[in-house]
């Protein structure tokens, strides 16, 4: 009986090791995918831009895609992934917006473009440069 129990334990340990290896493999794959879909990705930046705008009509979205050289099939891929919603107005205009799923999974609304950051910093530095406190250094 003791030998049978030890073999069961060995079998379970082997299964645990195999599952652990599979899990580690999945984690490394998902971390590689996250690196490729970072904020530098034009596709994620486009989702971010749509999020910031709130709603984009089809004509505007096509222009944004063309500027980034992204095929229009991107729209269908994002819709199937649950990241983009589409609806038509009574006048026939097609509109798009990002979903809550896209906002949560892609961290939309948290990415700040470098140019926007630089502009905000420039404004603040300009205010400080001309401040009353800074004027004492101008005479030296």
C-alpha cells in the first residue's frame, strides 16, 4: 500500500511540474505580447485617440487609418475583439467609439503623448521663467 501511495505522489508531483512549465510558458508569451502592444503601437494610439475624441465618424476613422497606413480591416478586428462599437445615425452616418473593455484592457486614457507632455511642461516653465521670484536672478 505504501508503494502505491508513493507512486501516486510522484505522479501528482510530475503533473504539477508539467502544469507549472505550461503556466510559465503562457506567462512569458503574454508578457511578450504586452511589449509589442505598448503605447508605441500605432494601433493602440489610434484606440487612444478615438477614446479621447469620444466618438468618430467613419470618414474620420478612415482618414486616421490611412494616415497610419493601417488597413481598414483593423475596424473589424477591433470590433471582433470587443474594443470598438459601431452604430448608424438616422441620416446614415456610421459612428465608432471604444468599449469599456478596450479602456480597461488597453489602459486607455492613461497614455499621454510626448508632444502634449512637452507642451504642458513648456507652458509651466515659461510661467516660472517670467515669475517675480525668478526676476532676482535676472539682475545678476
